């Protein structure tokens, strides 16, 4: 028994020393150099874990306590994201923060490289949690034509979410919606591409605050042509449908993007290399993180196995599998049989690590959550 305890202590000490040395040795390195160095240190299991997600509640018992046995079983190599962590149950901000704190401390202290997770949430009209300030839906904000007020609103949202441990939002929605019967019309800024671009850019500016170490990352969605435009000709697509996304990326450095559920030119957006690689990363120069809409990879037609679906998505340019990572857990199988390209896999892992470094999660003074009482 004593030997097993000593072995466990030695293993934990080695993890802490390894993480500390990584932080210390990276002070004079660029973010990309740090990403490369960390990637090289990681096991293949850790790399795959960074591309998956889960719900935070899965790790807590009925009394709201972190179940470390469940953690050891479900996330021994870490995890990339926690899905919509604030809106799953009616929980107050301080309880949410305490749960985020418990999870992050466990990840830092008990996984091989101590990599913190990204907690994300929807914030189209504020944080969807108990006692939070809720603002008008985006269609109502667009009716104001007031981008200054829109920026002020999202700045307040970002400040509150960051206190609760959130570092990524799944917002704004900048689909140019021309069909009044579209079932998510209220989440958009309407049918005008220029107005959507102006309001969306203000949203990103207020949310990210020019620095992901203190702000919250914005995620442009639903790329490209959701709500109408999936069959647009190239002129309409490039000059109108793309405009809000292009403006947010070029002017404000929007750091994340979510492909839509729909198809663009007969290929689902989440597995469409033309829009995710050629246009997004090529033409727009996007160097952020691409995340799937919830279960979008499951919905890729014409493919029968999760391995095939995972390969189609990651090869096309999608980095992360939301909300459970059900398909990306087969990435190793895809790599072994040649379906998943190694360069696509490496790109995806490094995109996630780069986002985490931009958000300051590896810094010695990392702002993972607020230690003060939170009042929303």
C-alpha cells in the first residue's frame, strides 16, 4: 500500500514538474513555437482528447461534487471542450464557477500535460444561466442599427462569462436570412449583409476585447449560407453571403467558426473542403479554430460509419466534434486505415492548442475564473 501511494505521489509530482517546465521554457517562444513544442510532448491519446467535447455535469455526482473516479475513467488524457456548461441546468454563477474551478484543477494536476479545457456557451442575447442579464435577440438588436450599443452589450456579457470560467462563445450568428419562414430567423441580424457585417463585427469587438486573455472568443456561425444561400451563385456567395464572416475575420480577428448543418453545392458544410480550406483558410487567411455544430458530423449523408464521418469532417477542415466527440473518438482508427490524413489531424490539434494559448490558459497567471463573488 505504501509503495503504491509513493508511486502515485511520484507520478503526480512528475506531471506538475513537466507542466511547470513547459511554462517556464516557453517565455521567449512565439505561440506557434509553443504549440509545436506542446504537440510534440503529447501522446496520441492526449491529442485526440483535445478534439473532443462533453458535458460538465457528467463529471459530478448527485450532490454536486466532482467525482474523481469518473474523471479518471472519462478524461484521463484531458478534454478539449465542455459543451454549453452554463445552460444545462438552472445553476447560479458562483456554483458554476466553483465547478469549473474543480474541473480545471483536476485537469491541471492529474492529466499528463496538465492542459486546461475550454468551456463554451451560447451568448446571442446574454448568458443563458440563472440571474444573468438577458438582452434582445439579434433581430431586435439589428432593428436598433446601433453597433456601439451592441458592442457595449457583448462586452458586459464577456466580462460575466469570463468570471464564470467561459472562454469561448458559440456566437454571433451572422447568416444572411432572406427566407422569413426560416426557423431561426430571430437569431440573425436579418436579410441585409452589410447590417449583419456591421453588427457582427461590433459583437466580436465587444466580446473578444482585443485580447483573448481577458475577453471571450467569438464564433462566427453558421458558415456558409445557412438560412438561405446554400445554392447561391459565386458572385452572391462571395460578395454577400460571405461578407459578415469576412468582415469579422479580417477586421476583428474572430478566433472561431462553426459550419452549418446544411449543404453547400451538395456537400455538407462540416465536410466541405471548398469552403473550410480554400475559402476560409486560403482566401480569408483564417487561423482560428473550426468547431462543428452539435451532431452535425453525425448528419453527414452517404457515409455509414463514425470513422468515415470523422475523416470527412477533419480532412475538410473541421477541427472539433461537438457536443460529445462521438465520431472523433474513432480518429485513431481512421489514421490507422488511411482515411484520416495525418496533416489534417495535426492541424486540428494545433488549432485547439493555439486557441487555448491565445486565451492565456497556459500562462502562469492564467485567468481561468474569478475568485471573487460573482454578481451578474
